[in-house]
């Protein structure tokens, strides 16, 4: 029982610390980065500003909640891409699983941009210590929201935020 309580307490401290770090990001300008896409193109975040909101979604092929979330993110992307919304799905897969990323995306027919953060450098910049983790930016690159984890229904709140940013 003592060990269980210790684990709960440590987890609570860790989550609080993570939340305070991600809360610090809100309202700030997003940190620019350049990553390679699964198609071999270099994508620079700052070059996407001005068109509409951008969602950075940190994920991995081995993460079940990430896979569930991506189904919903794809629906949102398809609905709003013509209005300026952009989705950058940033894979945090390492050298052991990185080869699975492109076949995974292609087999599901996703059309959003998928980037490879092989060394998790970008994930560290955005405090993406656990996944799924997302960062919503306005059209000027300011951080509107960060979100850790995925539960069915989270996509509804995200959709509403995107609609408000497109107005």
C-alpha cells in the first residue's frame, strides 16, 4: 500500500510539473523547426504561418491512444484543410520503429503532413514528454492550447477551437 501511494504521489507531481511547463507555452510564439516529411521534403513551421491554425500532433506508431486520435484528427483535417487549417503529425518513433511510419500512414490513407522527429528534438522543445500530445497554433504561430493524452470526445473541443480560429 505504501508503494502504491508513493507511485500515485510521484505521478501526481510529474503531471503537475508537466502541466505547468506546457501552461507556460500558451500565448507565446511557437518555436520554429525544420523536419523531414515521410516523403523526403523539408518542412519548416514558420513557412506555414498566415494561412490558418496549425495543429502539431506528437505521436508514435506503437501508441494506441495516438492511433485512435489520428482517426479523429484526419476527419478534422479533411473538414477544414480547404479553409487554411494545417495538421503536422510529428512522429516520435525511434530508429527501431521509424520504418513503420510511412507504411502506417499510407495504409490508412491519411493526407496530412507527417514529419519525422527521429531524435525527439522538436518534442523536447514543446515539452512532449508523453504522447499523444498536441499544440494548437493560431495563424500567426502563437500557441493557443496544449493537450496531453486522448480520450474519446477530445476532438469535439479541438474542432470548436479550430472553428473559432478560422473566423
